[in-house]
C-alpha cells in the first residue's frame, strides 16, 4: 500500500490529479486499510436485540399490533419476533424495562473458536452450558452475544 500512496502523492505533485481527487483516493486507501485490520471477528449483521420484559406474551401482542411482526421461535422464558434477517427477543428476565443484550452475527462463527479468539483479545467470554451461546461484556458492561448470521433463537 505504501507504494500506492507514494504514487498517489507523485501524481498530485506532478499535477496529474487535483486536490479533490487526491483526497478521495487517499480516503479510499485508509478505508481499505481499516477494513483489512486484524480483528478477532468480522461482524456482518445485527442478529437480534433481547429486551427484559415482565410478560413476554403481553409484549408480543404489543409489538405484533404496532409493528406487524410475527413469532419466529420460542424458548422457555421468551419469544422471538422476526424482523427481516434479525429478530427481537422478548424475555422474562429480572429488572424488566431494559435491553438485556444484543447479538452480532459474525463470519465463520464457531463457538469454541470464538471463545479462544475472545480470550486471546483479553476478553473473558461466557459460554452458556445449557445452550450453544457465547457472550462477553463491553467496557461499560453492556452484554454482547456472538452468533452466526442466520441464528434465530
């Protein structure tokens, strides 16, 4: 990439490209560099958001009547409503009235590998024992789940 940037600078110095073209091309280089950075995961979707609610059925009725969304799956303490390629989870969880967690779909997801990658990045993962799910907390304590893009609860 350094050679490409040098060539770009020479083209600008020689008057082959104008300042606007130089800035646009340089922005493309920095954007490509950012996209290629080495990270443990490559996120490709917001898979779902789970809300802590008092009564999942009551919440389901509300969201269905307001947004016209239907059930895509159920679990013991909650309901998942389809939102295109993602879903909204409504779960009877302590302290209702807040977002419990959000889930990011990542490329090449495999739960044990994800745990190793998180640990390697200095992040302590939590792998549920009753379901194949992995979570971690961001610096402010917000719970994040990782999954494959097509996870539907």
